[in-house]
């Protein structure tokens, strides 16, 4: 796992100490905002814990809506973090209580966004540590590799697996990512409920943010 020094951890803390506000929701490609700070998108299978992790990162209980119903997020939700970084909460994939037409529309929006978004610096691909990488995750990885969009694997719900199983999963994922053209080489492990790994993920995201404005 990537080691972050005290300065990196502090940079992440300061970034996420800034106001984080909902900017807009996008259901069609022509609604995407023009320009703006660097973007980091969060994607994962439905119920992977994406909204909970975004809330933990920002220290807000309900910035991103959480639900036990898979497929609750049905658009690209843009959040502005102090004018230095835009967080994009993407619809979950793999399952959704929606019609085939709606699912196809969401998938088309995701695909078009990933392939043509200049501001997108990185995608955080969330993987439930209890289940590991699934075929639908691999499909997204193929799309990201093809589009040359850098992505970072982030394990979620690591508090729900034993240390030995987590270590084995982390190593297997790291090995698999070596064969992926656009994947970052390391793996971040997090628990939104316990807070583990949140500081390290903040530190990583701080490396992608716009520089602090000069005083």
C-alpha cells in the first residue's frame, strides 16, 4: 500500500477542510459543465459504499445520498471542493432497479463522459473488499484502458474482512493491475464506517487538485 508522509496527509486534510458543495447533476452529455478545476470521478458496483465513502472524505453526513437500494444514483453528480477539485459521483453499475432503457442511457452517459472529458484527471474505482473484482468491474477497466483514463483501485468496507483475507485480496488486485494499461499500480484500502484509509485517500486526491491560490 502507498505510504504517505505527514506533509501529504496534512495536504489532504487541508484540501478536504474546505467547503464542498453540490454543483449540478447531469443526465445528458450536453449538460456537462464547461471547464472548471480538475475532476476525480468515483465509480463502482451498486452498493459498493461509494456515497458513504464520499461523505467520509468530506466529513459530511449527507453530501452524497446513501441508500440500501442499489442504483439510487441515476446521474453524474458534481461537487465543488474549494474551487480546487471537482468530485464526480457516478451511477453505480452491475444492478439497478430500473428499466433496460434507463440503464442503457446511464451506461451511454458514463461511456461518453469517460472518453471525452478533458478535466478528468483520475477515476477512483471502488471494489467491495468482501467480493473482490467482478466481471462488471473488468468491463469498466477495459473501457478505461481503451480511453486512456487513469484509474485508482480503492477497496471499500475493509473492516468487514479479516486481515489475512484483505492482504491476499490486495496482493491479487495489485498483480492484476500490472496488466492494465491505465491502472495505477497500487491499491488503497478504506472503511467509511471506521475511517481507516480515509486520510490516505485524501492525500492521494490532494496530488490531483489545483494548486492552492497564492495569498
